[in-house]
C-alpha cells in the first residue's frame, strides 16, 4: 500500500480512546478520582479564582511545567468538569451492571 493510501486515525476516535483510558484509571484509583473531583470543583469557580488557583499551583514548586500546564488547561477550560462527569457516568453504569448481576444470580 502506498503511504498516501494508508488510512489515518479518526481524531474523534483517538480522543474517545484517551478519555476512556483516563476514566478507567480514575475508576481504578481513588486518588485519581479525588484529583478530578477537586479539579472539577475548581473549574466551576469564576475565572479569576481559577487563575488564582493555577498561580498558587505554579508558585508551590511541587509540579513540573508540564504538569502545571495540564492542570491549568483542565481548570481554566473547564475540561476537568467534563472528565469528572464522564467518570461519574461510567462509575454509575458499573454499579448498575453489578446490581443487575447480583439480582440475576
């Protein structure tokens, strides 16, 4: 197959796969879940408060530049809330499936 004929990955599928990976990790790790819960709460604050929080994170010296940028994107854009909602939805689906399995047994 010629290089130009090789199909490229659909960006939407790649994003969904990354989201699914993040969700699964958060479901497996209470600490990761708490982190997204906290970031989602901060993402709901007014913009000035979100920017102030990022400033505090930056000045703490506890995170690398890459981590700070990721935290900033999650908070300022509101993406943390989106991720938290996706995590909660999947968690609820898992609970409902387990309940159905217990009732069917």
